C-alpha cells in the first residue's frame, strides 16, 4: 500500500503561500471565495488577495496582561439548548445535560486519520493561553484570556493531506464558516475550552469554541460540532458577512 503524504505545519504554510498566486488568476473561483456578483464582495475578495499576497507572514495579534482583562458580553447565540429559540439544538441540550461528557468534535474530510475528539482529548494537547482583544463586528471590543489546543496541533494529529486548502467549521446553532490554511496554522488560532481561568461557559460557546485572533470576532465560532478539511472552498451562500475580515 502506498503511504499517504500528510502536511505538517511548515508544509501547510508553504502550500498556502504558493496557492496565493492562483487566487489572483481569472477563473479560480473554486479556490477563492465567491463574490456573488456584489461590488462589496468583490472588494472583500480584493482585500483578501492583496493582504495574503503582500503580507504572507504570520504576525501575532497583540497580547495583554491579566490586569487588562475586561468585561466580555456574550452576543448572538447564548444557549443552543434553549428550545424557545430558532437555533435550538436537541443534541446540544442532551450533551449539556450530561455536562458535555459525551461531546465529541469530529475532524474529517481531506485528512489521513479522521476521528472524534473528546474534551479530554483536546486537553491532552499542549495548551496555549493568550490574552487578546476581541473586536466585534457590532463595534465593541473586549479583552479576555483564552486557553485551548492549537488548531494546528489537532490538524497535524489528523494528518492533513496535500490537496487541502480550507478548514470548515460547523456549530450546534446551525452556523458554518471556514478559514484558509494560513489562519488555521497560525499559532494563536486555538480550540478554546477555557476563558479567564475557568471552563468556557455556555453563553461564550461551551464546551469548545474557535479563536481566530487575526480576524474580526464573528470568525471565532462558538459551540463547535464538526471540522471538515476540504480541497476547495465550500460555499455557505451569502450570509451577509464578509468571508475574510483580517485585522
């Protein structure tokens, strides 16, 4: 049997950088996010392509001291177990009632070792703790401390295959989104299970949420359910938000 090639962090960044040229070529809509014929979306795509081409490095978001931690409102979905809300998830309600003991994060798609990770599995990876500023699309900011497993560690454990270009996330409240390989392997992109020295609360995305520190707040998806690695961009439809919102 032929051994399947897998991508390490260094290879992933090299592949992502080399693919940027393709994003700038006409007819490459399968790798570059769609514009939906909108001038605003075309501007988003231009910003993404320009930033990724001109600034391909992995600069870190500013980190703060514990004394800088501020109040941090929970917005959007605050409890997928609330049956009175349109985002209600019966499965999430069951998992929450069991204190998330049976929660599993599925990692699948273009990987050598698809699998499911419990909270305890994620906590076995070397943890990263960072105090960063959350910039909300609604105009407010807050500073919080996050602890979790680097997404890169989990992806390397699953064994990303060479054709992979995007990491797609699905949540219990019905959201789906994706990031490219550069953001996925950024050292500050983590699967957070802790906030301000405590276990992540339900309003803030328990048991595990994504933290993408180099993009606007709504890219840091709460209530993670599934991660799917793909070779091409998966079109979620026009959500009304830009796909790439780098800061």
